[in-house]
C-alpha cells in the first residue's frame, strides 16, 4: 500500500520519479481502508527536503498511512514559503483534540542553545506531553530525542568539541526486540550533531532501554514505555546526499565541522559518497510502523490513552 499525502505536496512528484508509490488524498478516498494516521512535527528549516526524506522512508510498508504535517503556532519558519506551510501544515492548536497512531518529531538546528532558551520551548513541552496520551508510538529524532529525554527524565546534553559527523557502525544491544527484525549484527547510521547524551545519565533511569550504540557515537537508539517512545540520536531517514549538502554548506564557515567520516569514497570529498545505511533505515521504519504502531494501536483511534 502507498502513503496517503495531501494533494499537490511537492514530495509526491519527487518520489514518483524515484518509482516510489504514493497517492494523494483524492485517490485514497476511493479505498475503503482504515489508514494509520501518522503526524509529523517537522522542525527542520528546509521543510520540503525533510518531508521528502520522511515520506521516502515511510513508503516501505504494505499499510496505508495517512500523513499529517504539524506546525508550531509560536514559530514562523524563515526558510519555507508561508504558502507551503498554510497549504500542507496544521497548527498544533487545531490537532490537539485528535489522536494519531504514530508520530515523528524531527531534529532542529538548536543544539547550541539551552533547551529553555528556545523561543518555542513551552509549545514543544506541551506537544511532547500531549503525545503521551494521544499517540500510540512516537519517534523522536536527533534534537527532538535530546529534548524528549530532557523533558521526561531530566537527561542533559553535552557540547562536543567537534561535530559528530558521518556514517558510524551501530550494534543492536537487544537483537530480539522487534524493531531489529531482519537486521544484521551491526548496521550503519548517519550522525550530524554538535551535542551528545551520555550512557551514564541514561542508566540512572530504569524506564529507558538502550537498544543500540556505537563505539564512536555512544547511545544511538533508546526505547521507553515498551515502544510507546523511541529516541534516535542519528538519522536513518537521511537521503544519500544529505551529509554532502551539509558539508558543503558549512565548508569554510565553521572550524568545528570536518569531512563526514566513512562517507566519501577514500575519505575524499571530491569522490562520490557511499550509501551504507539505506536498507537499515527502511527496515527500521518498517518495523516501527508494523510492530509498534499497527500491531498495538486500537481500531478506534480515540481509544488511545
């Protein structure tokens, strides 16, 4: 089954050219199926790029997914046309009375700020706590993962001397957990962050299960409430060229950003970049949708508590 997306969303045409099956709302109405309702809080500056990355990774499922994009009422994006936001996004204030089978909250370029200094922090806290009772399973990515762990468990973040940037090996610590069904003994994951969380702080909280970690990255995937929440410090949803785009954007502008590790052939940015994480990314999100959303969500979505 394809993803059900808002009519005229730019990602539709982009992904059709990649031979990925998506359908717009008009066509989906003709199918008598109860789709899974997935809400995405997109905090990244380049909304359309992130939309496309997430829609691509969610496409690897036999289930029909009804995608809704959420926007903050307390923040106006500067890098995405207001017309796009008005057409495809809905305010949290409008969505807060609804329930969703799954939710994805993206990263945000806010790592160097204290959480409480973020201009829309109060609304973020409100949304994260709302998700506990209105969403079957929530996926927190990168900054959102750090923010979620801070809100619920008081776990701090720490600034890194150099950006953790590249593709790094991760080892599943609980290989029998359904999120890792079909995985090999290790997998690769992109990381792109200036801060970290530390294992010693996490281990103080028995409610948290560390699912995967890497020698170079530390903890990379955590789970809480038996899969009601996942916290991912990296980016399994990244497109093959994302790290290259980020590297060239910051080239000559930041002293704390080097060449992304384990990414370019021979370590040379003049060579092509190598995709070593795409299969793991599709499998990870497929398992999340199947085992932690579809298999556990009630048929009557309003019964989610």
